[in-house]
C-alpha cells in the first residue's frame, strides 16, 4: 500500500466537488484533511486512501468501510456524507470518504493536558458506550477505540460542574471496523491483528474473532487512562500486546469502589465476564449523577 503525503494533496479537488484545504491527521490507513464542499459551501473532513498498486482485497476493504459507515446513524458517531474515487495531483488513483467535520480536540489532547475529572469521564464514557451500542446493534465492531479516535466538539467544554452542558463526544475512524458476521465466518483465531497495541483486548492481541465485548475492554482502558492520565499498557507494540495476557490492568483503589468495580469488569480477561455497552452506559450515568446531587445539596446548605 502506498503512503500518502497530506501536504501534496492541499488544493486538490476530488470528485469535482471537494477541495482539500489542510491536513487533519495521517496514519497507515490513509490521510484525513479538512476540505470544502463547493456544492453545499460547507466544511467537511475527507479521508483519502491511495489505490496505487493496491490489491483488489484492499479495495474491497475500502468499500466495506464505506458500507459500514453508511449503515451507522447516531449522534455519537461521525457521519459519513459521501464516497468516491478520483485521481490525485500526480495522476495517482485515490479513494475518498467525506465525513462531517467535528471542530474541537481529540480526547488524546485532553488527557495529555492532565487527568479528567470523574464526572467528565462518566459523561464522555456514557456517550461512547451508547455510540458503540448502536454500532454493535447493526453488526459492526470498531476494533480501534483509543483517545485519538474520540473527538470532543469545540463548543462542548469538559467540566465537572453538574450545571455545565453535557459534552458532545463523537467516535471516529471506523477504518478497521469489522462486521460481526465476518468475525463469525472466520472461525478460530490466527487472523491478522489490527488496532493500536495499548488498547487491544486480550482476544484481539491473540488474533481471535472479536465480538462487541472487545470494544468494551478497549473502552475500559480508555476510561482508566482518562482518570489516571496514564496508559495501562505502554511500551512497544509486542510487549504492550502481550502484557494484558499476563496481568489485568492496575486499577487504583483511590478511584473509589464504584469506578474500580466497573473498570475491572470492563477489562476482565474473559469476554463473557464483561458488561454490555448498555450496562456500562447505565453505570456511567449513575456515576455522573452524584455530582448533580452534591451541587444541589451545596446550594440548599
């Protein structure tokens, strides 16, 4: 697969409609750029893939991503607006996905500034659990849930104040998402391992078929990092992937019994021991609720 230089694409117009204005991100699966939809005069995010020398199975992979994204419709998921293929500035074949542009920072940026307050984490986590629940209901496992793939809308201010509006959290990048039926068809393990090493579930690290509970495990690691400011499994890819097969993540007792119990359940080694996304969302809703009553009590007192 050919890599893409986002800078070389600036000014390029894809599909006679989408002008690429500035890089937003870049990874092994392509580049994401801020773009302008000339037909509707709006800002969009455009994910661009090189098709130069790409095997037919990879092209089918891009088509699968488009179909999966098109089947998702939830306020907690970045919306797919259009898909297409075109030639780049040097005549190279490109495929592209056009998505809604979420102005703001990633959850990675927020964590890098320091641990989040528990009420903030409960709010963000609840929305992610609900968004994942929607994806799972239509048969899609994300497989790469990490702070860099979580967008916090600019107008939403992370705050532990119970009177502050709920954050607007969106889960992005289903580039390696997989339909559940394809996982079932895969049978046993031995398949390729995709995802980011620090956030893989144990079954994902082993290359086994994945179900919704794999995303629950990754979400547990993300929430734990939000609260502590530290990755549970840092280090090189191989060491990080193997570490979770030997030890459960360390959950500090200082987080309190409710948070500790939830995080330990979400990161249980056995998938069947983990809660569902619905159970996670409900527990996180309860965890945010005490902040509201503390505020009311303070005013009444």
